[in-house]
C-alpha cells in the first residue's frame, strides 16, 4: 500500500522514471511474498523463492534491502522536491 502512495506522489511531480522504479520494486517484493504465501498454503508448487526480508541466505536479503533502500531514496527525493528544494 505504501508503494502505491509513493508512486502516486512521484507521478504528480512528473518524475516518471522514479515512479517506474518504485512500482517495480514494490511489485517485485509483493509478487515474491504472494508466491511464498501460496506455496505455504499448498496452492502453488514450490519454486524456491524466499520470503522477503526473512530469508536464511545472505544474497536474497541483501538484494531486498538494496531495493528497499532505492525505494526510500525515491520517496526522500520526492518529499524534498515537493517542499521546493532541488534534488
């Protein structure tokens, strides 16, 4: 839900690349979580995807944290531009 708010705010400032990045990161994490929940409920076959931010391995959690950092940076730049600062 927060992803959609960030995308909407970025689109209002006509920063479409940042909006696509935010939408892509949110979609990536959301689809990964939905697939994991479907596997745990027995609705989908196992795919080997990890649950975002809860994986045991280091590479998946590192990639997810980097993606969330990019999303937070997009939100920060959006807030700065909305206040009238140049980014």
